[in-house]
């Protein structure tokens, strides 16, 4: 049997540099092990929610861009468990299978254009992807359109770099500075489809809100407090009140603000790793998990468990 750890540091005073380094490494290893277990536990928790009986519902405005959806569900969307949420996916009046077919086509077209290094075709397809995602408003997405235009000549290399950096969990994301590389809700649609392995998921306010919802309930059920929650589960959320879950136990960071592009890229990385693991646990596809979270996260503040 291995000898138990003792509290004696290296020779010399306890406040010397060698002891502090030894202590920091030991503490870091313990924290890392604890965090990894907590993340695995959360993945299993979320996988159980796939076939669980948690009820979620919210009202849908009868006016504006959601009016058609509101009429289709008589003003209220409701689901029991994430699999049910995925089955009730609706976007622009289309079902999950219809939207997935469109995404698959856009992904194939984009990857082909990148492979051919056809900047003109890539830029054209990017606009089609943004239109699909409903994020092609010239005013709201001014920064994104300007970045695409400024980098049009090397857009293929830029997108490949973005995909590679996010997928490499050890790579620095400092290049996502808003100048070299950009990341926001619109761009998560793009990098998700640019990835030939399709390992990157879309991370917008709705998916972030849903992940925050389930992290909050995971923490509540296990009596995990803020200081004990793994950083990887502190998903950054947007500013909309309806996308922010109950804050009684866990406070989530804000998606926007300083270093927002780097933060958003990090969220894509973390959410992608987690959703792929959950998909394996519950034998669903990552796109199905993504779709379920998208629907669930439209409003996570209104009667979450009623």
C-alpha cells in the first residue's frame, strides 16, 4: 500500500520557495482530479436528464419573430426531459431533421470551399450560414461582417486556425482578440460547420442558458457551492434575464465584456467537450443534445420546474 501523504514539505522553512512550489503542485493535482470527477458526474447527470422526467415550460410571445412558433404551440412550449425537448425542436418553422439536413448541406459546401481555398465561395456560404442562424442583421452583426470583409483574402486559413485552436484543449486562445480571430454567437455557427470532424457545437445564449440551468440544479441536488464548482462548469451566459437560471447557489460569469472573443471561444471548447461526452453516455448525437439545449434554453427563468 502506498504511504499516506504527510504534511512535511521539503527541507528548510515552510515558507521557502521549494516548499511553496511542492505544495502548489500537490494542491493543483488534487484540484484537477476533483474537477475531472465533478465534470464526469455532471455529464452522467445530464445524460440522465435526456430520458428524465424534469418538466420545463415557458410562454412564447404572440408578436414579433416568434409569432408563428407561438401559434403552433398555442402560446406555450413544454417538454418533459431533454429527449422530448429535442423532439419538439423548431427553428424558422422547420423540424430538427429538416434543419439538420440544411446544416449538413451548408457544412459540406463550406468545407469544400475551404479545401479549394475559394475565398469568394467561403464568404458567400458564411452569409448563408448566418442567415440560417438568424444572425445576419447588418447592424447587430456589424463587427462580424467587418471581420469577414477585412479577412476575405485569407478567410479559409482564418477559419481553419479558429477550428484547430478551439479543438486543442491545451492551445492558447489569445488569438481570439477580436482582430486576429473573432468569436461570437454568429461565428459559433460558422466554426461548428467548418470543422470536418463536426466536433464543435454551436454556443449561443440559449445553449449557454440551458447548460447553466442544469449546472445549477446539479449543484443544488449535490449541495455544491460556488467555491467548490469546477471552473469548466461555470458557463458564461448572456445578459438576457430569461437566459439566466436561479442564482441562489451558483453565479455564472457574463459572456460579454472584456476579452469577450476569447471567452466565447473557451465556451465553445468546453461545451463541445461536454456535449460529446453526454452524447456518448445517452447514445444520442451531439446535434440532438445541442438541439434539446437550444429549445430548453429559450427561457430558463420562467417556472423552471413547474
